[in-house]
C-alpha cells in the first residue's frame, strides 16, 4: 500500500471511530454534562501516556470555554499531587484499557476524597469503568496503526468526546463570544470584541486640528507635524467641520496648482466619517474598509474632535486590515 492509500485509510478509520460515538451520546453523557455543570469545584482530568496528552487538550478547551479544569498526572498524583483534589471537584479519567496501573492506584484515593468519577474508557467492563460514577464509552473497532498498537483512532475518539462535553457545557452556560474573548484577550477574537477606540486613538495635543479660516499652508504644516496623514478642521466652537487628508491634497493639486490663497475650509472634505471613543476598534476597522479610508476622527457628544484613529493603530493592535488611502 502506497503512502497516499495509507493516508486515506487512516483518515477513514479515524473518521468512522468518531462517527460511531454519536450513537453513544445518551443518558450517561447528559448526566456527565449535568454533573460537571453543577460542580462547585474544578474538573480534574487525568490520563497516562497518549491519554494524558489528550487530557491536557481537553483541559485547555474546557478552561477557555468557562469550565475551570486542571490536568493531574497520575504518576505525580500518587507522589503528592493528589493533594490538589478537593471534595467539591469532579475527576475525569481517560484510559483506553481501563486497567492502567497508574489509574488503578489513583482510584482508591479519589474514593477516599469522595469525589465523583467520570471515566472516558475503551473497555466498559474494565476496573476503571466499574469504579466510576458515569462511564462514557470511547471504544473503537480498530486503531489506524496497522499493528493495532499505536493509539490513533482511540485518541481521536477520546478527543472528540472531550470536545462534545466542552461544547455541551458551553451551550448550557450560555457562553457567548464576549465571554470567550474575556479568556482570550491576546487573540484576534479578544481584540475584536474587547478593544475600544479610546484605547488606541491618538488624543490630546497630538490630534491634528486647525480652524477652518486658517491658510491651507497652516493645515499642511499641522498634518506634517502630527504625522497622521490628515488634520481635523473645526469652527470657532471647536466643532468638527471637515477633514483634510493627504488624498484630498493630491486631488486638489490635480484640479489646480493655485493653492496659495486657499483656506482650510476650501480644501477640506465636509462631513467626514467619525466614531465615538467607546466604540469597538473593530467597528473602526470596518468603517475604514467600507469607505476605503485610513483614518477616522473620534468625536465627543458635542461633535468635537477628541482623537483620531489611524489604520496603522489598528494594525499595531493586531486587528489589521486592507484599505486604500
């Protein structure tokens, strides 16, 4: 069998192993979800070898979706780390055979602590299954390994069952995108849902701003000094009247070379796109992309400019974008 056929066979075996789990999402699964949902402590997930690696991934998924979880290494547990387990916790044990020596040693300790045990096990008649309060069957017909030795389909099935638990809990908790973002402030989703314009905008004296009656040369000097590619144009009450951008100047020079006597108001674009400080930075990015602009004036309730947000600010924050000037 060549590598292409072998690869296809592995995918087919593992896909069938995962598909077979659907018929086992039954009352026991529902009870496991309810038990974890009602848990006042943490979910302790344990497993040895490849099961331990899958256990760590399940822990990571649960933590990021609102279920406080921690990984417990079986070997470390019997040498003191079982002390992290409290009576209000729930333990999820992962094992293909259900008779792994390290897991067998842990079970009496869990029983003495009085914690509930959920097993994700490949043998529902195993010692682990018999000692568990709830058993989730993750058995597979065959491993993708041709020698039926390396855990492949079984670890994939275990991982899928862990995801099924985590996503069922997510739905039961009404866990929203905003909740997810709170746990991922450094990720793109966190930035999209949490980062505000006021956190990244240029503000104070750094905001380029000129009166509408000043010569255009003064406006150009303000743009050059503040280096944001634009300047706000305001009236005597400091209310925003317009904006002059680098693009406005290029288009002006295409129309006429006689700009020496022009004022800021004669060169500005009226009614520029604006945004409020408390709006999401992602909204600012959407506005820029929609109107092919590279900056937005940030205004207060009286339509006075209090800041300016530039595409570069959004890029530096991690939001990015592809807009034209």
